[in-house]
C-alpha cells in the first residue's frame, strides 16, 4: 500500500499534472464563486476536456475542480450573502453578518482553514472506507447488486431536491434511454425505432452536458444582468482567521465527520450536510443565540462539512460503481470513458491511479488555501461579469465538449435537446440528477439482472430468496411506501383529537 | 399564472407526454425481443409510464403569481439553440458560433460592439483552434460549405 502511495505522489507531482491541478483549482474557485453554478455544472462543463487526457490527469483535473468549486461557494456566501453553491447556504447565516462587521477577511481565512481540515478528514475517510466497501462488493451476487443499484437510484430520487415521484420517473426515463441500442449481454439490437444513429445507444456524456450545463446557461440567459453589485470589503484578518479556526478545531473535526458520513449516503450530498452540520453545532453550543449574528462556528461548521462530503460522495462511486449524486455520477462517466471499472478491482489493478486521486484531492487544498487566504477578494470580482459575456462561452464550451466526446455532430444535437429538457425539468421541480444516474446505472443494473436470471433459471424468486437481496428490497419498499403510510397514520392521529375538540 | 410559467407548464406536459409515449412504445416493442433482453426494459417502461402519468396529478409549487423579470424567455432561447443547430449543420461551427454569440450577447444587453465582435471571434475561431489542435476535435465545416 505505502509504495503505491509514494508512486501516486510521484505521478501527481509530474509538472503537467501539477499545472492541470492549478488550472482546475482556479477555474473551480471562480465557478464556485458564481452563484447558481455549482460543482455539478463545473464538472459537466469541463468533463469533455478530460476525454483526451491521460486517465490519471483526467481524474486529477476533476478532483481539483470538484473540491475547489465547493470551496468557492463559501466566499460568495460571506461576501454577498448569496450561496455560491448549494453546499454553502448555511454559511450565509453567520458569514454575511461577519462581513458586515468588517470581519470578512477573518471569516474567509477561517473558512479556508476549516475547508483544508474538513477536506483532509474527508480524504482519510475515502482512503479507508472505499477499499473496505469494495471488498464487501465481492461478497454480493448479481441479484444483490441489482437491488443495491435500484435502491441507490431510488434513494437519490427520494432524498434529492424536488418531488420524489418526479425523481423516480426521471430515474425510469434515464434507465429507458440506457436500454436503447445493442443489449450488452445478448447483443440484440433494441428500441432503435429504425434509426441507424441510435444503434450505438445514447451516450450519457452529451446528456449530462445538456441537462447540467446548457440548462443552466438558459436559466442565466433568462435572468440576464450581473450577479452582484454590492460586495462586502475584504481586508486583513489573516492571522486572526487562522487562530479563530484552530481555536474551534473540535467544531471543524466534528462537522467534517458528519459531512463524511452524509456524503457516503446516496442522494443527500453537500446541500444537506452543510445544514446538518450548522444545526448540530448550534444545538451543541453553550450560547446558541450567537448563531446567526456572526458566530465564527456558524461558518466553520458548514464549510468543514461540505469539504468532507466531497470525498464521502466518491466512496460508493469508487467502491460499488453506484454514484451517490450527480457529481460522483460525472466522475463515473469520466472513468468509463477511460475504461476504468469501479469496484474491488479498481483498488487492486488501478491502485496507483487511486493513490494519485487521493494525492490530487489532498494537494488541491494547497492552492485552495493560498487562494482563500490571499486571493479571495480578487476572485470575488467575477460576480461583476455580466451574463451577456458569461452565457455564450458556456454554451459554446458545451457544444465543443459534446463534439469532443465522439467527434459526432449528433452528440451536439443531443446535448442541446437535453439542455432544453433540463431547463424545463429544473423549473418544474424534477430532480435532474436522477435522469443521468438512471443512464449510468442502466447497464450495471441490466447486466446484473440478466446474470441473476440466468443463475435462477429465469425465476424472479432469486430476488427474495437471497437474504441480502431481500433486505435491500424491504428497505426499498419501506422507503417508497413508508412516508405515504406514515403520513396518513400521522394525519389520523392528529385529526382525532381535533375532531373531538370541534364536536 | 405568468406567461413564462404557462410556457414552462406546457413544455413540462409536452415532455411528459413524449416520455409516456416512449415508455409505451418500448413496452410494446419489448414483446418482439428475446425474453432475456426484454424483461427489465418491459418493467421499467411500464413503471416509467405509470410514474410520469402520476406525476401530472401532483401540483408543482412554483412562485406562479410573482412576475419574473426575464431577459431571454426560455422558449426564445430554445429557438436560438434550434436555429444554431441548423446553421451549425449547414454552415459549420465557426459561422454558427459567431452568429449565436453576437445575437445572444446583444439580446442580453451587451452594448459594446467591439467587445461583442471580439467575443464572437474568440469563441468561433479561438476555441475552434484550441479544441481542434489541443484536443483533436474535428470541427464541423458544414454540409453546405463542404459541397462548395
């Protein structure tokens, strides 16, 4: 293990890779600072550029981009009271009051230190839990794997922002799209509707670019104008910020662990972990009334948690091939393009690559720290760039990205079509991530389903006779039916005394 | 309900209808496939058709009564993108990108013509050069321009 870590560090420190990491970090912080453009947008927009890179360089770029975008969101929360990413909403509660008190420099430095510590704890979690979880995957058969993938998809639909019913429908739509083309097991051509263009199936990369990036560009085109005119001034406070963060190390460590655990669970992610961390810290504080008025713990908690969530989200994706959210789904797309299979083999045959990924995540916090401490106020100026200048490059980068996937003009049309679809889905409260997750999980689910059916001589009983598969099925049923039943039961319990009262 | 919200609702209904049609078609087509390749798609198609239908009866809580200030409504933005696809196919990446950049940035309020043209030049020629040479992407020349 240790020699591979050393080799991984050596690979990471190759000049080309260091340059990529720096470029990705700067781009990531800028995108994170721009409200509305989160890590999913950044990963989708730059995903195609990784296709022509070496596999290690591609993952280094994506890791640095992911971590730095989440970091950038916190800066906007403090300076503008507008969360840059969904993972920094809770940072506004105390970050902006601190900025109004003239402590923006202190807050940003403290957040940077918390981000570095939270990020390191998250990476440690990824290093130790992902290989262990991957070993578990070796013990489970195709029926269990199928049920686990179905459970993962359903969890994302239920837990993510939006309507669960619409999320499940989108998951189903994504699965249907993945069935188009040649069946991977029997080789039969299916659902091509007579079109030769559909014989190779619909690639998930142009779809992801469309629903995550082009859709966002349409939203920005609708909004127009600039993101911000009023910005708090940033001055000094570097040493005070470092001291304030280190004084509250317990808060940082505790919320990082919370963030890591939330990240590992499918479907929840940074949008929830920052809130949970904030609320837990507020609950545990001796003086909770100071939260919301500029308490430094109120910015340390969410920012430490969301950095740990970044690594946590990668655990099920790397270990099982089951993404916990849209960001990790995009990682799986990049891995698939480079022929990297997630699962137990990833840590055995691609141990060096994984070590490089760990180092990339780790080292990306060096430029993040430097940007956070010395460059945040300059970076924040990007919020003054008008959408009239931002929107065209986003769309054109998406077009070129879709084109670079397979040099096919059809992919451009698919990306644009799904961009329009993605816009409608976003505005009508559909959890868009479920569509892409369905497309990614489709081949995995179907191959395991078919293998399970072969093992059981075409009997569906295998899904209920295998204990672990049954457990997953029961959890799935509880998750799908439980809230409805509990809701009705709860209503009855509440209505009974009310009815008595009115009588 | 505002016009923009009505348009979004119409687009949602149209999209849902198309997904429903696709699911039903895949459900029917699955019966002509060997059972191994048909079983899972058949169930997922059935489930998706039911779910997308059920979703139509659940209201979407949007701020429908508040008038949004809209720069380029999405249906216009979508039309621009469709037009871009057509010009892209006929005249290639560079011409289509230059036109789209000029139209979009002007519509979004960029008053400075020099900046607009510079942006169009960078995106259509600069990015095409970078992607063509650094990422080995074949930049489409356009079906019509190829003929001539």
